[in-house]
C-alpha cells in the first residue's frame, strides 16, 4: 500500500509544454522549475539504486561543491560584472553546473546555503529529458531539453507506471557527454575538450564511448519494478574527483643506467610513464586546475633523502612544466578587486619536478586559473591516450653519501587544485589533496672509486 501511494505521487503530471528545439544560450529561461522532476522523486521508490549512486557523485554536487561555489561567486560573477568580454559566464556557468536553474531563468542562482533547486546540479531529469543537440559539435551546453511526461533512455521496449519511456541513442554516445565536457571560452579557446580529445584518440576509432568507462554495465535492475538484465548501465560517473579512478591511470617504471655509482660522479635514472587507462588526455576537463607531477627521491643506506630534479628536454614552453616558485594567476586581481595584483605561487610542488599540464593563458599571456578568461594556451604536455613519456634524472652523486644500497623512488602525484590557489582562496584542504597515481622503486650500490 505504501509503495502504491508513492507511485501515485510520482504520477502527478509534470507541466506540459510545446516541443523545444532551443539549446545553449537560447534555452535560458524557456522553462520553469516545475517542468523538471526533482531527483528525490525519481529515487524515492523506483530508481533507488541509481539515486544512491548519483548522490555521491559530482553530477549531484557540481553546483554545491566547495571549489565550484568559490570559483563562481568569488571569481566568475565579479569578473563578469567588471569585464564585458566575459560577462556571459555569470549566467553561462549554470548551463552545465545547474542546468534546470539556467533553463528556468533563476540566474544567478542563490548560494548553495539557500538550498534552492539549483542545488540539484545535474539531476536525473536534466539528462533524461535531452532529445538532441544543435550543430555539428557538442559544446557549451548545446543540448536540447524537453522535460515532461516522456523520459529518454538508452533502450526501448520498457514500460513504467510513472512516465512514458522512449529510446534516444544519443544517451549512449560520447557526443551526449560532449555537450558539457567540451567548452569554448569567450575568446574561442577550447578550455574543456574531453570529448574532442577522445574523438581524436584510439578509443573512438574502436567504438569505445565515454559511457563504457564512466557508466560500466553490470547485471541488475534499473527500477524497483524493472526486469533483471545483464547490462544495466551504472550511474557512477567516476572521474577526476574520484581517487579510485585516478589511481593507476599512468603506469611508471624507473631504472638506472648502471648498477654501481660512485660519490662525486653523475648517475642517470630513467622513468618511463604510460597512460594505460584514459580514453582522453590526462589530466583533462578543467585542466587549468589539475596538477600532475613526477617526483623522484633517492635514499641512501643511512636513510638520508636526496631530491632529484628532472633533466631539461629543451622544447618550447618547457618552463611551464618544471616546478618553480614563479608567480601566476595575476588576473584574479580583477574579480578580487586588487590593483596591480602580483599573483601567487604557480605550482606549490617540489622545485625541479616535472609537471604534466597544459597552461591556460589570459589575454595578456599570463597563466590563469580562470578558464573563462583563457585566450590561448602554452605547451600541451599532458598524457594522450596510450601515450608513453620518458623522463631522465641526471644526478651528481654527493661526496658525503653513505656507501651501500641506494633506493630511488619515482612517484606520480595528482591534485585537483594547486595548493597555493586552495590556500589563497580558502578552499577546503580536501580539494588540494595529493593522490598518488603510481610509484616504482629501483636500487643501485654506492661504491668507492
């Protein structure tokens, strides 16, 4: 009886509307919140498992998540109000971070503490009301939404007592994800290009879609009253914010150029790194925020630790890929109302470590953390799908080193946000948590000449 009552509540008709073909900026304010079903209605009795998965993923938090809140309210909105060229981000950020809010015209939405419907972030009904996208390339939330009594999914022939179901093949294709995971800045720079990276890589040619990795299939049911199937797509959406997804992305091995080394003489160690996991570049997405760096240390027989710095390769823009005390992010001075802002430390990792990144540059050619203010890029030194990179570390062995076994350890570390940025803007420590992607050790003998 209790379940029947809940189902009757869900059957309350969603406000009808005419068929929509607008997308992106043209879809701003064309609906009302009541056109979109609340996610807890979907998850209260029918899609309980999917709802539970969604609640712990970034799809349910991309408006309320601490860094996104700080970035939007402390940087994006005040920047948009001062610089006409980036004025569109005041509303536009919500096209992907709070789509129902954007399409309902609730802009800018209240802060998360107000607990408005913007807090639903990317809800069930947002995705399951998408009927297509406009143009040839998915980007900048150019999806077409038609919320209402029909819910679109990845299979046909299903029935529901709560709503009509219809198959939309787009929901199983990478282009669906690309409507938000590709983004052009107001200056025409591809500040997010995850779908485009996938399209240019080997996995797209093999037919492997985003959903294959981020929505793995398993036996189960899709709703409380659904039939058991062998291929239910999970709504986990594991990605850059999930340590379990990040760990093991890149394999690495370190080896010496000789088995015995002598104090006062150079020794060379080579690290080979292979991206064996992602179908796009790593890091991807908001790559201006991501830190991925290689740190190598040697420990002698007495436990003394020595930091090895990476050898230079000499390519253009390499200075951005070597950790330093350089100041950056000067354009934050505009939204923060700080005249002649000198910036903050760019990296916050051990000096001389190799950083795998693509620096975003503002209109003045300075490195920026504000993707909407990106006019160009420096060198792209990230890992492509199945790409191997080799780094060498030539080290002058100290005279005072202890004889005996020397252990050399290479570690690849990852952060969602550089420590200096998190500290300066008051972002919670967990947003700058260091995650070990992978590590490997080797050893040599330190002997007398």
